[in-house]
């Protein structure tokens, strides 16, 4: 059985982007990117909201010889996973191993968790909020970047109280911190 993991890169004040939708402040350096790659190796399926998918689809065509080793490694990992995009407006996808779902279906996600031997990630703060509210998320993995953006999309939205147990923490040379929690 796979776990459902909500992963987010966020500012110190809890946003995944700023008020203009920018997240350039969150670009990982080589050290952090290599760490992300190791986290992603066990993932079999990514569940995305439309906006996050539109950002992530870049990995489908990332050019090998023009990027760093960590970037090339991640592109290979990403291409090898299944992707589900939750969108009412997207007509087609531009990546392999990808399908569109029109509505969030908690029972379908629970069935996916029960029938897979690899973990599943959910990304996009709004989509993740629905999964958290439905009690589907098993683990949260947060990368906290030491920057204050002041406004934007909150990484954690809505939901009631959830007790979390710290599983892992790691500090990076640039002051970024990784925290992993079991719900």
C-alpha cells in the first residue's frame, strides 16, 4: 500500500508563491535539488492541480546537455512516474503517462493508495487541502525557504486540527529546512 504525501516548497511565512503567483525565490540549488531527487525516487504517481501541472510539465522536455546533473536526474525521475491532473478547464495534457480527472474523488484516491506499492504525491495547495480535509494524506514534506513573501497562496489551507509527528528534519547550507511529518 502506498502513502499519500503532500509536499510543498514554502516561504518561512507559509506561502507557495507570492501575491503575483511568482515562486522564483524557491529555486533549489544543486544540494537541495539532489535531495529532492532522492525523495522522488520512491514515487509512482503525482497528483497535481492544473496550475502546478503547468509548471511541472517543463520536465517532460527538459534538455539533457543544457542542465545540471541534478536537473537531468530529476527530469528522468519525473518522466518515469504516472501523473493525474485535476482540472475542469484543461482540455489535453502535454506529457506522457498523464491523464486528466475532472473532479477530486476521495474514494478513487483511497483505492489508488490501496492498490499501489509505490508512494503517491499530491501537489498544489488547493488540491492538497481537499485531500487533507478528506483524511487521505499520510505524510507532509515541507521545504521551508528562509524568505518572507508576505502574501500569496498558503501552503496549508482550511481543514481542522491534525496532530503531526515529526519524522525527519534537515538543514541545508543556504538556511533552507526540510521537515517531514506523519499525520
